[in-house]
């Protein structure tokens, strides 16, 4: 169905989009959030080692899930304070996770929808990890526009995403993830040039791409992950 129509196969099989299904089925949604937390754990060390967070005093993680990545960053930088912005049922889990990991005193949780609600403003650093690849260009632009509205002229946005390779054999795991996005959400993995074009549409510019390696290997192969640093135009 997905190959023939370009539409998500999940919607076709279950009669509703993936994230609506997860919201309406809390048990399955809980398993999904645990999976996302585990995948973030695989990336934390590479992200913390690959980027200079010492230049900032605060960070907003947009769509930050239960707080796995935020916790890793805060533990590595004792002076940093954070905000996790996500939907109501997820930030309840995030509050518990932050408390269990001893960083709740330095991190707020704010409930909201990054399509409709105002993202907390005033931070010098914003972060989205594996968010943009969930969506087609129109929906991705809406998320980025909302984030851009929260950012000051000197703020930075980091996108943690897989970069589509020029040739399939260079990163087959990332190509497989691209197919998964088609099947599940109608999203896609993007090349660096495609990210640059998408960002330009919302008043952002791609400043630099910093590759990093996750700690987990997938059948002997690694995905093509990178920290994409974005600045206001």
C-alpha cells in the first residue's frame, strides 16, 4: 500500500495515524516510549562527546520524550538547566524519569503539542532528536516554524537525525529507516542538502553537520547519525 500510494501503511491497516493510535492505546504507547528511550540511550554518549554544550546555560528539548537524552546532557554539564516539551501523557513519564535519575531539580517539564502550542521561549539552545524524520515536508516545516518562533536571533537549534547517504551501501541501516518512516508515519530520512533546503524555508540555515556513532550496532552496521547545527538566517 505504501509503495503504491506514498501514504503510510500504518494508517491503512489500523485506520488512524501512528501517534493517534499510541495516544489511544496507553499500553502500546508505553512500550513505544520505552523503545525511544532505549534508542536515545544508544546515542547519548556520541551526542555529548560530539557537541560543545559548555557554551550554553539552558536547553529546551522539543519532543523530548521521557527525558533520556536530556538526562545524559544534564549529567555531563552540572550548570545546565533544561525544559522538556512534549504531549501531556509523555511529560508525566518524563517527570518520573528525571526524578529517578537525580536531575529533576534542573529540568522542567512542559506539556504541549509542537504543531499547535507555543514552544517555551528564551533559551539559547533548542534540541529535537529524531523528530523531523517522522513527518513529510509540510508537517516538518510547521514544527520548525514553531521552534523558530521561540528562538531569539542568537539561539541555536540542534537536530539529531540520520543523514541519507548518496549510495545505499554507504548506510543501509539509514535507508531501512527511511522505508520504516514511509510505512509508519509518511515521514522520511533526508540528505544534508534536503535538510538545508527545508531549513531555509523557515528562516533557518544549516551551520554544520557533525557525524557521531551510536553505541549500538545494527547487524554489524551503523546508521548515519549526525548533529545538525542550525542558526537563524
